[in-house]
């Protein structure tokens, strides 16, 4: 758990992960920059197992003690547990000092099995997670922390298992309307535009590692109109960060306005919410400004108590 890793090996593995997720990450406004390698922290009272969730198994890693239990739902293509890939281990190292925190690998990621069948949706992801928590004997109530497209999955989870959810943190979360809004903000298509911008014009197919059907998931998340007074903190990237350096300043500004407006919309899902904007961080706020994310989680933990 505490073995040092060669930084070059770690960086190469992270680069391969980033390249695999490039297509969908650019469309999701995920950071198209390298995830910096970090040392694996020492976790206390770790529980690290693969657990059957109904014909296939998911890996889960929990550490710390106490209630409520914080559950991290990562962005697309990012394992939560895989020790050299997860961007959440340093956050987990701090949260475990206050309460129990769990990371997991969704189906098809890290050490988890690939789910049977074809296209999958946010509802499937939510059901997988709930079954995982039950079968791993991880007690609620839960504080859900959703990053990027993981935010969509947490919203569906909260709507389906509301009595078990005590709070939520959305970290630069996707919004169900972001694809149509971003496409509308782009300039007219041209044969000379960068490939990265062309990728923003399409919704990636469900043939990628998680087999995620984004249009179907959008419909599911769009049905979530309110979280009531659930404690919620929305953490958004810095307005000075740009998803793509190939964008013109005017287009970058339009897309950023779409993103910040939709982050405000997510905050408005609860009457008991706060919206925090990072000072300098890009999409991976948990790496660029981990303390901002840690503070948001602990705020919700205290509110839930």
C-alpha cells in the first residue's frame, strides 16, 4: 500500500489512460492535460476487495472510520482504486481522518470486470454502485462525490435511493444539457478546424470501455428536477481555465459561460447548497486544488451529521 513507484512508469501509465479517454473527455469538458503522478498515501483500516454485483465483480477500496460514508464516483474512464491512476487518493487520505471514504472501479475500469450486455446508462451505474455498497457491507448514509460525468451517475443514484443519501458534492460535474449548449456555442464547422473541436460536435458512441449510452443517460438525469434540501456543494473549475487551447477567445468565453451557468443550475437543484469556484484549477480540481475539494466534502459531512 505504501510502496514507492517509479515516476516515469507512473506517468506513462497515466498518459495511456488519458489518451484512451481523450475523445469523450474533450466532449465532456474534461481536462485535456496530463494528470500529475502522485505518491500513494497510507490508508487506515483499508478494505480492498472485488465484490460480486450480480454476475460480475467490482473492486472497492474503503478506509477510515465513521459515518456518513463518503463515496467517490469518478469521471469517465478513470478508475477510482487503481493505485497509479486514481486522482482521488490524496483526497481520500485526508477524508479518512474524519470519516469512512470509499473509492471503486466502475465496470470495465481498473480491476473491475466488464459488465455483460451492450449499452449501459447512468441508471445502470447507480444500480451497480448500490448493489456494490450493499454486498460489500458498506453502511449508509452516503455522501456522494461525483466528478465530471460521475456527477450524472450520482444524481440518478440520489433520485433512486434518496433515503440513503445524506449529501452530495459535485466536482466540475457534467450537466445533462451541456452537449447541446456547447455545440450551439461553437462556430460553424469548417474543414480546417482542429480535430479537438470536431470532437466537441458529437456525442461519443457507447462502444468505449464503459459502454455508456450518453443520450439515454441524459434523459434519465434530466428527470431529476430537485434534490429538496439535501446538503449540496458544487465545485467548479476556474473561469480562467480553457478546455481547449485551439478555441478562439470568443468561443472559449462562450463555452465557459455555458459551463458556469450550468454549474449554477446544478447548485439550484437543492435549497441547501453552495457553489464554490476554484481559483486556479482546471477540470481535475482534486489534483490542482485538492484542499478545495476536501473542504467541500467535509462541509457536507458536517451538514449531514
